[in-house]
């Protein structure tokens, strides 16, 4: 048998990893349900859904079979000038559950590209009409991806530092509260003639630390943007497909964004796929006899049929009643655990939205990814067979919906032990 770790270390550069002092990567050779297995058969609970993508469990037999069938039928076809059954099926399926203002579907490969496409659609929407609205509004703690445009509309941080000078100018605002809502609206009004769009993660800012805010406040911000003709983009890359207790976080809102971005859970975590949807109003601004008004954007693997087949299969599972029952079950377990520990003296705050629960440790040093509590917690849980990747002093659980009550209670129990230790 080849030594996976040795060969890996010879050849591979891992994401978000300081390779100089990184511990050896852990080889995973199999997955089933909420579990991943090491070479020696040892089991790990995937409590972060493998970077938030896996919603129905690993190696789901239905998705696997649909992917297999698609691979034996058509693996890929150029998507400019051509189409295929699974792209058509997926667009119909998704539009049937998306907010009714969403009319058109644009395919790409991942969350960052879904965001890039949304931003380009907004900027060109105004360009095509000769209106000089070029600025983007975003939350200061937002995370929208790692490519340049997505990085630009994300909050500035240690991760963006080497590139800050090259990132386009963005207006950042704080998360809305009942105290600052009026100020935020005034700011939008004062900038409105320059603002092309407002991009936000609805209800939960993921990589920014699982920061949660009121649907009602976001609703008011979106309504205000509509009044000032500022386009709105809901980045549902993390929140989409059941994560917040409804199909989409936008389903908690009265006012719907003009554009929406999806990836992560869209294929059940099986294949990379990104998707940007928009209203007819956006789409129509690109219809012209003038070729320059075209959206000149596309990727080699746009609407890859195998990825679309995985997404159609994941949709079928998502829309079965058992899945929403599982989502509610996970959310209820989280809620009960929150009630139990939220006043723990070592915790600053416990937050929960749908299947996400986040515990913020009180800490003297500033909240940051580089906080050494993070490493201690990470290894504490790994030693106990649980994959959790704290964001600094913020520990969160974001599991596949099929995770068992037993596994959840085991994780909660270990968290209580961690609270005693750290
Ligand atoms: C992960 C994430 C992205 C980026 O998606 P990738 O597929 O990693 O490029 C964008 N927006 C949000 C809200 C995310 O959580």
C-alpha cells in the first residue's frame, strides 16, 4: 500500500495551510452518512459537513447512482450554443422552489465564481444602461470567496492583506441592529447614486464567525435598497438548501434579493457547481442588438452534466419530507443544547440558526482565526473522533442533516468536556 501521507507531503500544497509546520494530513479513504473513515477503519464524525458542502451524508447511494448513470450517458458538453437534459431539469427544479422573482439561472463552478458572476451582472446592468453606478455595498465581516472580485466584496482581513491594494473599492457597513438600522439606511441613501448593488450573506455570516442577525432587519435593508434602486445579491452559498431551517435563508424574508448565489450544498457536496440566479429585470438589461451588451462570462465546465445530475439528485432528496424532518430534528437538538449551556461562564454567546450552532468562547485576546484556542479545540475534538474546525474562539457545528441524535449528543457531551478543560 502506498504511504499516502508521505506521497502527499512530497507533492501537494493544501488550502488554508501553513505548509512549514502543518501536521501531516489525515488520509480519508471512505465516507458513509455523517461519517468519514481512516485507512485503519477508524471513524470520524463530519460535524462541519466537509467545509459546509455535504448536506445528505457521504457517498449517498441515490446521488452516486445518478452520477454513475450520467457518466455513462454524457460526461460533458460545451454550454455555449448547446444544452443538455440535466441542466434543463436542474433549472426547472430549482426555480420551482426559489423565490418567485428569480427567473434565470447562470451556471459556474463554485461559490466564488457564483459571486463573481452576480457582481458582474450588477455592474453591467448599470453599464448597459449608461448609468454610472459602480460601487458595491457589503458587510464588514462578510466572506464571499477567494477569487479577486469575491475577495474585494469580503471584509478586509489577514487573508486579504497581501492583495488589499489591488481590491476594488467597496463600501462596508456593520450588521443591522435595531439601534443602527436608521444610520445604515441613511448611508445607503447618501451613496445611492454610486451604488450598483448590495451583497450580503442572509441571516448568517459564515466564515466571518457564524455571526447571526435578524431577518427583520435585513428585510428592511433590502426594502430600502429597492426604494433607492440599489440591486441586491443574496449570497446563499452557505445558507442555501436547508441549512437555516428553510430551503433558503431568503425564505425567512418578505423582501427578496434581485440575484442569488449558490454552491456548496447544491450537489449534496458531491461535485463542484456554482449557480447565479436573477430576475427578469436584470436579464432583460442584457438583451440587445448591440453585441457589447452581452454577458461575456463562462467557464470551460459551465453546467457540467455530471455536476448537474448530482444537483438534481440532491434536490430530489432535499424535497422529500424526511429531509425537512431531519433538518428540524437537528435544529431542535441544537436549540436544547443552546438552552442548556448558553449561560456557561466560559462562553460569551451561543448562537443558533437552523442546523448551525456556534459557541463563542470568552477570550482576553481579540477574536481571530489565529487564536491558539482554535488549535487546542481542533485537536481536542479530533482526538475524540469529531471533525470541528473552530473559527478562532468560535466553535460551530454544521452537520449533514442525516446525522444521528446519538452523534449529536456525543458531540455536545464532548463540547461540555472542552468547556471544562479550556
Ligand atoms: C464558501 C463561501 C463562498 C465561496 O465558495 P467557494 O466554493 O469556496 O469558492 C462564497 N460565499 C459564501 C457565503 C461562502 O460561505
